[in-house]
């Protein structure tokens, strides 16, 4: 169950995930069965596709300009979201991914950077020699930054550590920027190379996977600074594009994407149905 709902914190939400079907009739039967199960379990709303919570696989692709899939992106047969709507589900929230050329990099104003420096903020790369401790700090900031996000469910520290320990060999420390104020972590941005595009022989792209700033830190503009520094590191390493991935339609980071001339190339949807 996912606690909370954009219209009422008192609603109990059930999720439908791991979904697959070969035709509409089968899809309808599966969805009707899932809805009945959730209704009997006392849920008020069914949400999907979602494998439990927003930390795991969720959303359907509903629009694309034809660009190839990128690493960690959801993917699905085009008919599945159509079948969900025919079965009585409605769009609950929408998301998008945008791409930008790194030769059009936008410089963060020196005034902003100097202001943050005067307030004690520095930005550094991830330390791989202290990888687990760094992950703990990133997890703590994630909990603070995302606490009020749409359909947010906290992920315990051990689960977070286990997930990121598995990909340690693929983490580029230059693509994880951590902000500290007087030695206390107050924000980070996590980027990862798009290994799938590279394997296809396409332009090398860097994916901006997660951006988070501690709301209590009161560091206006820090998100922009973190993204700009990540873009710069990617360009210096020969990457020619950046992907701002899977942004919720109300996400404040869309303003940063706009300032970097991001062009939407994929759209996604999450469905819901009242029970």
C-alpha cells in the first residue's frame, strides 16, 4: 500500500504492478480482478502500473519522438496504456524526459555561486573510498527532499544501500555531485551514463537521475548549481547530451530543464481508478 493521495491524505491506495497481457480481454479480466482484490482489502483507489511504490518500476510510456530507450527507463507495449483506459482507469499524473545538447550548456551565474559559497556551501564529487557512508548521506537527503512528493513512500536505509551497492562498479564519482554546508550534506545530484545508447553506437549521453536538496538548508539556487556542475563534468568527459529523466509534471526541476533548453522526447503516465 502507498500512503497518501494528492486529493486526500486519508485515502488508502492500492497498487497494481507486474502487469502483462496479450489482448484486451485478458487485460480487462486481470485489472478487474486486481481492482476487486484491492476493494476487498479496504482500498479507496487503485494506482498503476506500480510495483509497490515509486522507488520501483512504475509508469507507462505514452508518447515518443522515436529516440531509443535509455538506461533505467520504463518500457512497455504501446497498447497497454490504451487497455488500462478502456478498463476504466484515468491518468493520475504525467511525466516527461528531456534531452539537451551539452555544447549549449547554460552557465550558472557567478553571483549565485559566490552567494552559496559565502553561506558555507561547497560542491564536491562522490568519494568512492567512502562509498557506503556517502550513500547513507544521500539516502538521508532523499528522505528529507522527497517527503512531500507525489505518492511518496520512504525506503529504509538498508534497502537503499543494497540497491546502490549492486551498481558500485558502474558509478562514476564525477557524475555524483554532493553539496555540503559547513561539513553537513545539504543536497546532491546523481548522474549515470546511458550505457544503452553507447552500446547502440549513439551519441554518448549522461542521465540526470536524481536531484535533491534539503528544504531546511534554505539554499536557493543550489539545484541549478548542482545540475550545471554535473553537465560540465559530462561535457569534459566527452558526453554530448544530457537527459533529464522522468520528471513529474509539477516538478520544480522542470524550470532547470527549461533553462538548459531541454526538449521533451518521451512522455509517461500513471493511472488510477476509484474503488
